[in-house]
């Protein structure tokens, strides 16, 4: 069941399913809401490819002093994407830079 769909910075449709939302709430309790997801997708600080899978993009959004970034991990298939997970971090991972603000 799709609960969220938005067009990202690169004009791709990105979706979030209920199953992935439950996954994120259980595994990443520091993410207390999903209001920043839209901002992270439409106005990220940067977008990078994963070093493990070039079809996975990492969207970084500066969110706080405690955790520098919210990272949305998005799998791109057939020109559209779906959110795999999200987490907070203080570091930017390696990977090819796709976009930077």
C-alpha cells in the first residue's frame, strides 16, 4: 500500500509504502516523523549513488545539530523510485555525486 508519493529534485516519482514506514519506525526510532521526507526529496543538500548498488540513491538533508543529516535511501527502477529506509548520520558516505545544492 503506497502512503506517500512525490516528485524528487530530479523529477522522478518516489514512493513510500506502509511496509517500509513500519520498518523505519521500528529500526530507526530517532526518526520521529515523516514531515522531512518531502523536503529531503525535493530540496536535498546532496544526492549520491550507493557504492553497493548504483540503482540506489542517497538523499541527504541537513536536519539538526545532533544528527547532521537525514538520509533517505531510494531504489530506482524503471525511472521511478521507492524509499527503502531512512536514517540519521553525521557523515556523508562515499559514492558518485548526482546533485549538490
